[in-house]
C-alpha cells in the first residue's frame, strides 16, 4: 500500500505557509543553537563551487541550519556533549567543508523548520525531509538519500502485528510525519471493512515513540527505514516486521531566494560521491542501503 511521499516527516500544507511572525514564534520555544560537535571533515575546498555560494550566506563563514534532533541515527543530541550528531549531520558537514564553510545547527521543532527556512531564520534545513511537490512550493530541495517506511515490534512480535492488516492494533508514530497519514489511510480501510480502527499513539519526538515500543505501551511503530533500523540496533529489543515501502528521496531544504546555493550543494554532494566520502559516511553509520548516485534539485516523485 502506498500513500505517496514520506517524512519522511510530512508537515501539513498550512504549516509551510506560516507567516514570518508565527514561524519565528513557533521556533522560539524549542530552538537550541550550537555546533554539531563533529570533527571538521578532511575535505578539500572546491573553489569553483565555493564561488557559487551567495555572499549573504558565506559572509560569516558558516551556514545556519534548522534541524529536529530527535531522529537517531540521522540527527540527535549526544547525551554526553549535548551536541547535535548523526550521519545526516556528518554528511552535511562534509558538504559545507567542500564549500569552505562551517556549520551551526539549531535544534527546533520539525514543523517549524521549513517556515524558518522560508523566513530566512535558517539558511538550510537538514532534518530528514522528504522531497515532495507540496514542499517544493515553499522551498527548494537537493536530494541526498533514499528512504522508505518500515515497521518494528518487540522481538518475536508478541502482539502479532501485520503492517498490511494492523486493524485494532496500537501503533506508535511521530507527529507531523507521513506515517500519520499512512496509518490514517490504513485505519480507514479497516473501518470500511467493518474491522476495528488502528489506534495511533502520536508523540512529538521519535525517541518517545521508540521508548513506548520498548516499554510495551504500543504494539508496533512505523517510521523511516533508517530510523527503525537504528532503533532495532540500539535497543536490541526490537525487530523489523514486514517490508520497507513508499521509498522516496530525502533532501536538504533552501529558501527560494538563495541564488545558486542549491547548485553549489548539489555539486558538493556529487564531488563527495565521486571521491568516496559520501559512501564512507553512510557505511560507517550502517545506512548505506539508501545511498544515491545522482543528487538532484527538486526531484519530488509526488
């Protein structure tokens, strides 16, 4: 069963067109800025690509980035250093280094990041965004990874959850993600067939969803494939059930008025793919199955 695009974190259309004042207000409560803490990548600067970065962005030598750091292993807060880490962060740090820039990450609510990019609060959004046609109306995308939806249950699947027939089951999911829409559609099929609805247990952060499942508070959870894989590996108490579906590209987001910045980022990604750095970062984090070979601008499938 497919529902179109993924999160993989899918904000409602209205969230993409928030006024500047509302967007900034929404970000204010959860914003926490700082470096990622990752070591500077051993990446040589490409002067031709660096010259494509708009002066307004490179004037201070760094990129201001919005991210929802509650989505391990993609992006999360390291409990020891309190810095934002993850393979998504490592990869964008390498992109920035190729352009001769440093990175400054701001931890914010997921639904506030695209409005923040639109308003100029952030110069980029790096937060496992799926490139969708709806979102492309608000911001520009550069794709860098391919992910799908996966489900997980406690080892042994004690509640017997089948993603293709989860009627009457309680399923954990993060708010604002495409998985919410997916479960809603699946639940309607259940009720249309005279079966009990799927009970969605919606949490603000993915880490809360993971914890609910480990504690047995839900029967299963649905999230992006690298997120589910990371939770299975980290907890040692979960297993993937069913198959990955609805595969679509992740993309970095940029304001519509950011000049050639997206082309510069696309070029940096292509260079990292060519020299092996891209594959190395993904492999070190166990997410190489979603590697792509040709980063694209605004390549939404739906």
